[in-house]
């Protein structure tokens, strides 16, 4: 594990020293995770693309008045779920803008027409319906959550997630990436991670690099995640996601992280985080498979045979067969996992799952906790 001083020095470490650290990261990964990388076969359901935040890099969010702004209806959600089930998916990832009903009357009206007054209540209803009407398990990315929100969602989901992105309050200033984003206040996002830990929810989080943060702020963000995991043991994976400039956004002209920057950050994460935390890099945002594997990742994240990446719609998912071939060329196997990582099934599942969720998991998990059937 790196000290803070070593973590800060990694940014500018000469190549010879960095190669040593990179090899250490890969060895640490191999000891903890073996020579197999994983992915989750899932469908993505953007329950709403309205949001009260205005991030400087986001094209997912649509404001009322735009033809694309919407709240998905139940029949639309279930059509995606059924198609995913037909194609062997085991996870439904619900993604949604944060609390649009607090900003837009149009969002409140859409929810009222569906019999709800908050997106969390509607999300909980749809998660329950997925459990009742399909074999898939919901994973929810609903942004910042209160204690009551976590308690409401835990019985109807197998895991939850929210990108921390960065703990820097500086990014909330005018002209920075998180200006006018009330839900990107770092303390609120850290409280959500802690609430999930207290209530025993397997949780996915991560950092977004290249949005104006400093290297020290990346170190601080990863350390904050690790500190919470050491307290509660609930951070199942950390994603290192690279910023992609998109036309029409405030950051359309901002430089994207270089491959060296991304690789150094992955090595930093692997050496700074507890080895039990899975390290993921999205395969569709930069197809540098060998470089990422060499830096110590062990997971490619969610890949869908049905739906696009709604956050980065311009970047197609790799075909699973192609990803398996690329992974094999690096000397690794590729296995399908579930929305929750194996150790949560092996270690005190009653702490992390309701009896009904645990029963569903046992029916689709192998003895080692990975997905029972491998879908090619």
C-alpha cells in the first residue's frame, strides 16, 4: 500500500520507477483476483434523464422542453428488461438524473401521472416489479441518498452505486465542472457512501479524471473511499473513468486525459485501495485493453447486448467475444459475474441482502460466486 507521500510522487515518477510500481499493482491484482477478469451482462435503464444538476461535461441530462427529456413509463422499462432476460442478462442497471422533481414542475407532473411524488419512490416500484416479473436483479445508481432512501431501496435491489467523482470543493466554483450542481457537494456524496455502509449495501463508486481536478485531489478522493471501506467493508468496486469531451457541453473544448494519465491513475488506485476492492476501467471509453490490464484492473464493468451506454452514447460497447479475445491475448480469462461480487455471497450474506434477494442470488450464482451460466 502506498503512503500519501508516495501516492503524490507517482504523478511524476520517472518511467523506470513507474514501471516498477505498475508491476507491483499487477502482482497485487493477481494475488487477490487471479488471472481472470470479469464483466457483468446487463441492461441499462435510464429511468429519467432530467436532473437538477448542470455538470459541465454531461450530455445525458435533458431539460424540460427538450424533445428528449423524459421519464420512462413502466411498460417501456419492462420491455427492456424482458429483452435483456431473453439475451441472458442478469442485471438491470437503473440510472437516473438526481432529484429532478425538486427543480422542474414537469418532472413532478410526470411522476404524479405515475402515482408518485419522488423519483426514489418510482424507482423502488420499478425495482420491485423487475423482481416480481423477471429473473433479473436491479442495481441502482440514484445519486445522493438519505438514510430513508437507502432503506427503501435495499429490499428491492442487490447493490447500489454512485460515482464520487472527486472530493474537491474547488470544482463547485463558477467555471468549474460541478458549478451549479447541488448534488455534487463532496460531503453529501461521502455521506451517501457512509449511509450505504451502515446499512450493509454492496456499493460501487469511483472517480472521474480530467474534469479539472489535481493529482492530489485524486489521491484524496481514493483515500476517502478507502477509509469508508475499511470501516464498513461495503465498497465492492471502484471505477476509474476518463473524461470524454462532448459537443454542446461547457467542457467541449477541454483536453481529455492521456493514456499515460489514465494508466498512472489506475496504478495509483490499485496500490492505494484495499486489495479486496475491485478495480474497473470502462472498456468502451478507450480501447487500450492491454495497458489497463497491465495497470492492475480486474474488471471491465457492465456490458449490454441490448442497450447503449446512455452516459456515453457515442461509445459503443465492445462485443463480449471480442473483449474475451483481447483479454486472452493479455494472458487472462474472462468470466461473467453478477451485480454483486462473490465475496458478499461467501461472507455473511445476511448482512448485505434480504432473504429474498439472497435466495435469488443463490439460484444464479456458481459455487465460486460468479454467474452460473456464461453467456457468449
